[in-house]
C-alpha cells in the first residue's frame, strides 16, 4: 500500500530542501575559494573541515539522543500537518528561505574577504543547519514506520 499524495509531496520537499541547501553550500565554498585570502588549504579548513564537524553533530544528535529525536520527530509531524511542502505557497516560502540564507552566506564571505579574514564562521552555522535538515528528512522515514502515523498517511484508495 502506498502513501497519500500529501505525504509523498512532504517527503519529497524534505529531500529537496536538503539537496538545495547542500548545493547552495557547495556554491558558497567555490565562491570562498575565489575570494578569501589564505590559500586553498586554509580556506578548505574553514569551509569544509570545521563545518563537517558541525554538520555531523547536528545530524547525529537528533538521531541518537532519544528526547531530541522525539522532539524533532514531533516537529516534523507538525510541519506535515501544517501543510509544509504540500502547497505552492509553502514551497515558494521554503525556496525563499534557502535563497535568503544563500545570499547571507555570500555576503559574509564578501565581508570576510574585504576584511582580509580567512575564517568565516557562517560556514559552520550553515553546515549545522544542513545537518538538522538532513535529520528531519531521515525522521520522515522513521515516522513512516510508526503505526499511529502510518495509519494516517497510507493511501487507502
């Protein structure tokens, strides 16, 4: 038995949000390589190495710490119930938020470059956000296996 259209759209939106945020991050790293001082090794440390730790923690904690997992799963379920990713307006708002954060990271790289700084902490913060988005996308699958939720999202037609 399959899932309702609303659930499939929600699940797809969760996955696409992670993908879009990751692509924006990759573009920001490429931009930083061309604009920040300090050479590729130093820039890679600030844009890839440290942020990877933040991404890992923000992904692992919601999946491994039971109270946090329950809280975030409840949040994901409430997002579904509120209609996120199921209407054109919610998709446009989600895309606008991602583009806004992309513009923010681009501006922060520019500010760091103008100041002659290599370190831009915005990369770690953005990577942590991607980790949380990825945890939410994973928890969608967790919710599918929960009997109470499954009964509400199964397509019975």
